[in-house]
């Protein structure tokens, strides 16, 4: 447990800090379009580094990247507190994403290379989503109590200090029996699996990016509403490893249900837990499948994270632009249509595994 705790605490803090801006986005920028940019800047940094981080994990080990990611998270939190607006804010959100991208790919490669990979990866994803929940709730509550949209950032920046220190206690997982990854071959054979992750995992970020501007609710209410997405994901990633999933039929069914849930969320926030649970099932099924391939997990989880962050980055930005220029109904309709459309090409995935 001593080896697992720094990784689980680290992913919790990294995600909590990243999500602490969501319920107070209107205080960081005006208008849905600019708020979408502030939100997605973090995901751009992560998108650019998750694949290099995964590849590097296979070459030099996961531990150096886990430690580097935690230190960058701490540094970016301090800089956002010092420069909380304009271009510097966007730059440091990108830096925060870079740290998160390196950490997440290394942490998942570390977990997915473990003998009990399914359970351990489930714990990592549970800690990830728990961090997102706590980041939302704490930032919204602190803003209401202290009347400061920076209070949540400050809290999780402070918590990043012990997380970064504990990162030096992590040791490498023993990697036995994993085949060397052929990046081009993996992309070719698993393209539609990763393409589905772009849309279906990124969909939770797109909904979270536009919902604050759509409702105009106060930050504490928004935090509670959006937190139900991640709470449902936590439950799903803890329960789903006990079920034997195959990716294509699971993702096809989830895509159709996700489209319906996103459309329903235009009318009611009670659809959010459904979106979160579906995302959790997709994440667990995909990670378990990738572990079964017995291919180096740095590349495999790096590609999965790249796909996920691509969705968070570009779907959030697109949703914000459509909402700001056309209307919120158009944005929700577009997102719902994209989710349901994934059900068609996923059947073309030439997924192979050695499990």
C-alpha cells in the first residue's frame, strides 16, 4: 500500500487542482467562448504530453515522470495564483496540463503493468475522478464562503506539496512478459478504439465546459451538479473491473446511451450521473483490454490518454464556440450527435489481444 498511496494521492491532487476552475469559470473569463478556452488550455497541455510521457515510461521507467508531473503541478498552481488572468493564466493552465499529462500516462503505465492491473487501474481512475469531484465541490464551497475564486486553487496547490514529496517513495512496477510496442501498428489496429475514446471520454469535459454558462447558477450549485458526473464515474470504475467487458459491443451500446444522456442533460442535470457512469464503464473496459494485449503499457495508455485529452481539449473548445455563436441547444445537439455516431465506425476496429 505504501507504493500505491503516493500515486493515488498524486492523481487526486492533480485532478482536483485542474477542476477547481470549473465552478468559477465566469470569474476567470467572460463569455462561453473564452471560458471554454480557459478550460481547454489545461487539456491542450495534457494532450501534447500524454503520448510522449507514455513512450518515455517504457524507455526510462514511470517513476521519474510521476515525480516530474507532480513538481510541474505544484509550480503551475503557484503561478496561477500569482497570475490569475489573461495570457499568463492560459500559459500556466497549459503548463499544468503538461504536468498532468506526464503524470497520468506514467501512473497508468505503472498500474497497468502491475500483476493486479485491472484492480489497480480501477483505483487510479477512481482517485482521478474523486479528485475531480472534490476539486469542483471545494472550489464552489470556498468561493461561496470566502468570496474568492482563487481559494480552491490555493487549497490544492498546498496539498500538492506533500504529494510531490511522497512521489519520491514510488518504485517501479516489475514488467515481465510485455512485448515491445510498434506505435504505427498499434495505431492501425486500435484506431477506432482510440477514436471512440476521443468522443466518449471527452464528452464529460464538453458538457462541464458549457454548463456553467448555460445555467448561470451560482458556483456552489454548479459544483454539486457537475460533481455527480465524476461520482458516478468513481462508482463505475470500482464496479466495472469485476465484469468481463469486450470493447466493441460495450462501446457501441455506451455510445448510443451517451448520445441520449447528453441530449437529456440540456433539460435536466439528473442526466449527469448517467454520462459519468457510461464514461467509467468505457474507461475500465478499454484499459483492461489494453492490459490484455501484453504490449508495453506506456505506449498503450499513452495513446488512450492522448485520445481522451484530445476529446477534452477540442470537444470543450468546439462546444464553447458553438454555444457562444449559435446557441446552447445547438451545442448540446452537436455533442449528442457525435456521441451516438461513434456506434457506427467502432465495429471496424481490428482489435487484437494476447490475453
